[in-house]
């Protein structure tokens, strides 16, 4: 791999030339543009069409991006990851999330598949050991232990019959757990406590309160109503949780890449083991596409390269992800962690500064977003590339309304691309400038023939791989997150110092802080003590 890199001259030149063109003009000059810049892949019971033609790219740009990816070693780094080599070099670890759903030899070597099977056998056994009288599952976790399983459960609720009701708790704010417990009965509730390190303060605090709630509900052995998921099972031993309820995950599976690991036991408890198996199968199908398909036909590779192109070459610092499907409402939140925690880095793999890295990822749900932030997308001064995600086969009870929903997605993408010039605006001449929209705003449309559990898994894996491609192009390690640690350390310190044992009634602090933090701590303590 080369040093942390800026945009090569030939790609910068292509970007400059495209800034002098428009999407409207590009479509007018090439009637085959849509077909030439779209790709399809079959994913078991669904098909995916990825339409990149509304991006600021051409066939020449695609060819140049693929060549650059090959030159900087994206494919070789991918192959190292698949083989189980330690591509997460700052932590000395392999990166094995693909192995968690591997069936053949394509996406994992034998020794990784054997480890994954061992973890999966424990997961299946744990699911089968939960009594049928358990009607509710409460998942306690944060970050990757919450966002991925929550996305999958929310989506599956419209695709599968629910075996048990499921709720999610992530925030240390006590209101989060209070609301999750409303209407539940301890005898019919099981908690999944999910923490890779089994040291996450928010998760352990909520777990303690959950066990206390079980005890207050006259449950003789509250630990029997808890399933633990961790990469540190030895830390669970003293808790009294039955061994059959302790599920392991590998240290080499990052939290934000852990949807296909034991972290998703809540999915199996809520919808059955087979439903989780279908999601994993879709992920595996996308894995195989990512590993096997030629780069210029590889949807995951191209999606990552287009995001890199927009951020690095075109200078667009953010991306909006807009699913036109209620069942994908949590997708933008999930992708925020996946992408920004992976690639929000300022130094490359060799330790040198990175000129630019991850875009800011945000978004919202379909037509709701149109009535929220689309005004900025259409007429604002910021150019924000969009990913539109939808499916043709309806999941709800009205096919007609579903078609209207999809029509809105197509229309918004077209309006962003072509716009309306002042000369085309009808009505009062004095108001034409206010009604015109510049267009030339790039987007990608990901359209599934149907959103099935397999298609859902494939969508998640698609973005996992696109994130990897971007990180490889920026030459950053997409699998560590050292920037998160300082805040955690300080939070523990500040929390301890605000306790009665360490702060006297005058508000004197044992450790020096900046004046703003010290002031806030003193004021909080004063208000909490009624002064």
C-alpha cells in the first residue's frame, strides 16, 4: 500500500472536466448512459439494480477508478481480509465478519469457518433453551450491539411472523430502560446483554437495573432470564448467568460489523433461527459477489469507489442515505456508525496525515425526508450526494400506495439531477429565481425487486464492503476506533469525580479540568443537591 494519498492527477483532471458539465447534458448526449452505468446482481430470491448514472461519473471515470483501486491494492487487501490475515494491524487482528456467514470456501478459509460454526452452534442452543413462556426479549447493548440487530428486527417485522416481542435499550439515560420495561412481566421477559468487552459502562449499568427489576418481580434466579453475548466470556463467569446462556463472539469481529455474529441472537429469539439464517444467507451472497465479480461489474466495489470519488475528487463532504421503505427506517443510523466509525480517521495506515477521509453520513425516511431536508438538497448551497434505497414488491397492504412511494423516489432523484432552469419556470417573472432549482445534484438508486430477509442481509453486506473499499482507497484502517476511547475514559473520570466521595460540598474537584468542564460539574452537583 502507498502512503496516505491525495487524488491522483488524472482523476483530478476528470473531476475538473465534469464540473464543467451537467447531468442533464450528460444524459442528453448519451442515450445509453443509464444502461452503461447500471449494474444488476441476483441475490437468491431477489435482484438488485444499482443505478449510478445520476452520479457525476462517466464510463471513463469508472475505468479510471477501478484502475486506481487496483493500483493502491484494494483487491489484495480484500483478499488478505478474506484469508484471515491481520489487516487490522493497530490491534494485531484479523477481520472475520465475513466468516460468520460463510458456507463455502469463497468467503472464509476452513479454520475461520470452523470457529464460526462453533459460535453458531452455541447461538442455536441458546435460542432453543429459552422457555416458550418467554414472550418478550429486551436487547441491552450500544453501538454495534444495538444498531445492527435493531435494524434487522425492525425490518423483519414486516416480513416474518414474530415469535416474541422485542425491545431495544442502548442509552444510559434511565428513561430508555424505563420505557422498554413498560407493560412487561418479569416471568415472561428475557434480557440479552450484548457487549463485546463486557465492560461497556452504559450496557452494564442497564443490565444491573434489569436484573434488579427481575429480582423485584420475585424471580428467584434473575440470571436465568439473561443471555450474555461477549468476546470476553471469562468476565461473565462470576455473574451467575448459566453457561448455556453465554454466547461468544470473536475479537476479530468488530462491533459495527457484527450483525451476522452472535450479537444477533435477539433476531433469532424474536423471529426464529431460520429468519436470522436467511439474513445471513443474503450477506453471504453479497460477499461472494464482492469477492468474485470483476471490479467494473462489482456493485460493492463501485458503490465504495463512487463514495470515495464524491468525497475526495468532487469535494462533497457529506452523503444522505434515504430509504423509501418504512422497514428500512433505521438504515441511516446504522450506516452512520458503520461508515464514520470505520473511516473517520486523520492518519493513514503508515501514520502519515490523510488529506480527506469519511464523508459525514446522515439521512431520513423517504417521503418524510422530502418534507424535512430536501429543500436544502434541491436549492441549498451545499451539494449533497444521495443514496436512494427502495424495492418494487410492496410489503404493506396497499400496492397502489407503495407504487406512489416508489414514484416519489424516482421523481426526487430525477429532480435533483435535471432541476428546473429560470427560463423553464412558469408564472411571475419576479419569482422565477426563487422557484428555479439548479439540478446537477448526484445520486445513486439501489432498487431491489423485493425486500426479503436475504435482500436485507445483502444490503447490509453491500454497505460493509463499500465502507471497506473507501477505507482502502484512503489508506486508513477501517477496523479500529481509537478516537472513541478518550471520551469513554474521561466520562468514567468525570462520573467518579461528581460522586459524593470525591467532590466536597464546595464543589472542589480532585482533578484539574478546563474551566468550562469544572463549571458545568459544579453547577450540576449544586442543582442535584438542591442548592
